[in-house]
């Protein structure tokens, strides 16, 4: 990877790491399910008008959108709303990597290599360390919800992977953008049932007052910079280099997320949480390494945008 592309990769890491800070700011104003629906609606409306639908099977598009869009963000936003620290959320969400490996083995019959099995075991150990620390200092529920978000993301990865395998040659960025169409109505319906039929819309109206401007800026950041720009740059890198060269960069996202939460929000992680996080990242790296593995099609979309 040349210097320019390394800098592009680090730019994506920063964009995605700061994304968790933007999520925290948005959740201080919007209810979680409505905010998740709004996050995708901002992208979905122009996509329906201007972006041609990718030539992939509908079932894989729906699985991608249901896992990555609905499950991941419904659980993640709820976890952060009820007390999951911002930096720790960015770290625990990396559980999606080993979850994806397991689902690939179970659902797609992909063979697990010894290094992947060892990596999975290490990642689980790291999660146990984090969970034990949270049980001592706070509620375990937000951690479990964030793990559920990681599992949802992993199911989305399977949908994205199968779409790429079935339809080589399509534009993966178009798939990522069209995935944003799927979660909007289900998340909006969930918001109306759980949060109230008008709660989210009242919050949206209030956002156009002075106090709500930070939430609108956060929404714009999530939709434009983190999703469109971040995913676009990542897709570009994935199209130029082997997955094993690019994918490990995503494991730097929690470093930015934890540092930003510490600097801006004063969230100082415990030593145990940092140790557990380092173990999770090491295990995820080992579990997702592609050395000796069969290559996925070059057109398979990247499954690591947040």
C-alpha cells in the first residue's frame, strides 16, 4: 500500500472512530430507534432518486439491510442510550468480526483454520474480561446489547458477501447505498410502537431550534462523512488491495473512538476494559486474517463501515 492510500485508510479510521462521538451527540436529542431511521433516511431518499439499483438478489440486499441496518443500529443505539460508554461501544462492536467468521462457517460452510479458531477463543476471552469489569462497575445489559449489535452486523456481512459472490462485477458502493433503503420503514415503525407515534417527530422539530443544532450536525456527519465518504474510500481501497491488507485498519477504529470519548466526553476507560479490548482486537485480527484462505470475489463489498 503506497503512502497516499495509507493516509486514505487512516482517514477512514478517523472518520469511523469519530462517528461514535456523533452518535452520542445525536442520542442526547433523538430517541434511538427514530435516530437510526433518520440516519438511513437521509441517505435513502437521494439514493432512490439518483442511484441505480445494483444487480443483486433481493434476498441478499434484504439480509444486508436487516442485519447491518436494522439489528446493528437498533441494538447499538439502545445500548448507548441506556449507558454504554461511547468508547467502549466502538470497541465491543468489533465483535462483529469473529461473529462473521462463525456465521460463515455455520451458514456458508466455510472451513475454519486453526488460527481462526484460536482468534475466536481469544476474542471471547476479551469479551469475558470486559463483561466481568462491567458487572463490577455498572450494568451488563448495555454490553450485551452491543454484542447483539455486533451479531446483527455479522448477519449483514453474510448478506453483503453473498451478494458479491452471486453478482461479480457490480458496484459495491451502490449496494452499500441501496442497503440504506431497507431499514428506514422498519425502524420508523419500531420507533412509533416503542417510543411513541410522535416522539421522534417532535424531537426532529425541536432539532431546528438552537439547542438541537448539534444533533443535526451529528446526523449530517454520520450520513455524509462516516457513511458516504468513509464507505466510499474504504470500497476504493478494498478494490485495490487484498482484504488482508486493508481490513486490519478497521481494528484501529476503537482507538480513535476511545480517545475521542476520553478527550471530549471525559469517559476514562478502566484498565480492565482496555486490557479486554486489546485482547478482543488481537483475537479479531487473528480470526479475520486471510493468509492461506480462499479469496472472496474482488467485487464483494466491504463489511466494516459503521
